[in-house]
C-alpha cells in the first residue's frame, strides 16, 4: 500500500504568478494565483506549484554554487501515519514546521519534501 499519492512539484521563485503564467501557457494548463503562491494544473491532475521566496537567487546550474530550488509535496490521508511510515523509510522530520496541514521532512540525502493533507 502506498504511503502517499499525487506528487506535487513546488518551485521557489521571486514571482509565483509570472512563473505560473509561463508554465500554464507552455503546457496549456489552468493557473491559480494568490499573494505568495500560484499553481499551473493540467486536466488530469498534474500540478506545478510556485512559492514566493524573498531575496530569491536563481540556481547556478550546472554548478552547485546555488543549487536548484524545488521540493516535492505528496498528499496523504493521515499525517501521523504517513510521518511514521516515512521515518521508517529513512526520512527525518525537520525541526521547523511552519504549517498545520503539512509537515516538512528531509529525505535520506537531505532534500526537503512535505506530507500534505488535501485541503
């Protein structure tokens, strides 16, 4: 049985609306824009979300001087059960938890990801 479903890619950026409009136009997806977040979503449920980051510095790809800024959100039915399951798989719960409908973890290599309740 899967622990989570429907991965959502989240990209940090200086202007979420502008980036959502770009990807929405490129992929012919609908966009939804709010103050600090935006999303571009396809008809079959795929979404890319964009979050505003103050003082944003773009990646310096392919070097690691400033690595790529994105993380994965996955939808879960029960935060407590999913937390226990991903910790069993080797994840670490991050010390900073800024929300109540999601929890931030680090994968075994240190990449952040979030377990989220569908709101």
